[in-house]
C-alpha cells in the first residue's frame, strides 16, 4: 500500500460490520489509482469508483476514506486483512471466491465482476446489495462525467495580457506582483504571467473546484497560508498567499540546484501538486534521465496519465492529469518571455514511450531580476543564501 495513503485500520480483527461503521462514522474503501477509479485533483477526489462509493456511503450517513493499492493482489489482501471495509473495483467473482471474499454492491453480470467485502460483514453485504440498482452506475457515471467536465472550468473575465505595452504596464495589479517578487525571489513579470494563466487578472475568478482569486487559491491552501475565506478574493491578500505558497514550494524543491530549472518545477507543483511532481522525478531517475531538468521530467508528468507509469512501484500518488500541468508550465513560460522575462523555453514534452531523443542538459545561470520599479530594493533570487533565511 502506498505510504501516501496509509491509514490505521478500524481494528486488528477485520470483523467490522455495518453497525460498527455507523458508530465510527466512516467506511474505508480500497481501489486502484486511475482516471476511472480514483485520483486526487487539486484536493478533490475524482473517479467513477470513488463516486459510486461516495454515493453508497451517503445512504448510510458515512464518510469515505480512500486507500490505494498498487495492484489487484494487494487490493485483495488489504480487504482480507481488515485494512479496508470495501473493495471498490470490478474484480472477477471467481477470484473473490478463491480469496474467501463475497461479491456485494456494484457488479457486472456479463463480465462476472463485482465489488467485494469480507464474508463476515453480513449487514454490509445486505446494505450494498439493496443500494445497487440496475440504473445506479449509469446515473452516477453521468453525474461524474459532468463533474469531470466542469472541474476544469474557471469562471473569469479575462482582461488583456497587457494594459499598456508601450508603457510596460501588464495589469492594474503590477504593484502586487512586484511586492510578491520580494517574497518569492521571482521576476514580478513571471508572477504576472502566472496570474493571467490562473485567472485572466480577474480577482473574482472561481473554479468549479473552489479555487478563488487572482492566483486561484484553493480554500484549504489559502487557510494554511493565513488567508481567511473572507480575504481570498482580496487581490492583495490573494497574491500574498500565492507568494508564500511559491516560497514554500521553492524551499521544498531546494534540492534542484539550478534556480531557473527550479522555477519550472515550482510552477508544476503549484498546479499539479508536489507529490505528483516528485513521482515524475522518481520515474525520470529510474529511466536514466536527469530528475533535476524539467525537459527530462516533463515527459513523465505526461506519463502519469498511463497505467504503466502511475502504477509503477516508485510512484506514491498515482494518476494525475499530466497534460494539464505540462501545458500550464509551458504557457506561463511563453507568456513570461512575451513580457520580456529571462526564460529558457522548453519544447513541448512528449510521452517517454514516444520519445527516443536524448535530452541535453542546460547550463543556465540564475540572476537577480531588476526592473525600473525595483530601484532601491534588492530582489533576492532563490539561490541567494539570504533567501532561505528570510522570515
């Protein structure tokens, strides 16, 4: 079982039944990572098997705690050992019988596959079978497909990429991006490019997933950064929170020695999550690539959309929508360059299985960014010794 998802089981006997689950208030569900099973998207659980498990749990007033197995063998073992209450994946019924498990809930008669629970959980078996009707999967699938479609949408009023190109004014929020540069060590124009990508410079932008403001902070993330719910749409507080998040991620990725390369990894982590980026780095290392070069790692960001990669033993966080994250980094770097930023553009990444080219190393140097607005103020680069000592 992935260490990222490891939880304590209900007990050591594996004899939990529905009455016990109701007392505990939750049901532990185990499945495999994947786009049609379960994955995390910006802090939101997604996937059909998760949606079905959530639908069932709601009928019993239970919360769902998801666990991830690496393969079917581990999946079955976790249920048998009492480390999970419900196996939410269509598994051949013949295999379930061989393992002493009982089919319950979701099932496919044509393929002879089903979800499973332990044979001792008589009440849970009855409850699952009562819940699952002929139209249940179709209804939940329609809802989940609509949810997956909407999750990528951000309601925003996109402004021009330049307020005044002749005067070098990108937006009315340039002063906030310049202040944020002192926290992040980044060129303020890079933060502006990121803000345009996130919200189109609309402080009231909101995604279906709940991200808000100029820099699209998720509610939990905003709270962890000291930005309260009533402040998240305030441009100053939103950008301040994002700057602190960028700084946090920069520190967590301090092992990437080249500052320009690190920027790309921080952007990817801001969008797709640090755990997924670390997984892609681990894959790059496994396949003989340089895990500190974005050009070498980006193909594995894309690779995390394919089972051969997101179920690799070195991967902890499973499936991700890698094309979104790779495109996010590419778009921001391109816009930063159009703003006059000092950026080394990478080519669009390809899946590693489709690429036979050897990527070359880039010996770029990190500089202290300056502009006409920063006179009298030193902007620290992430590579400056003082940067990590700032409070």
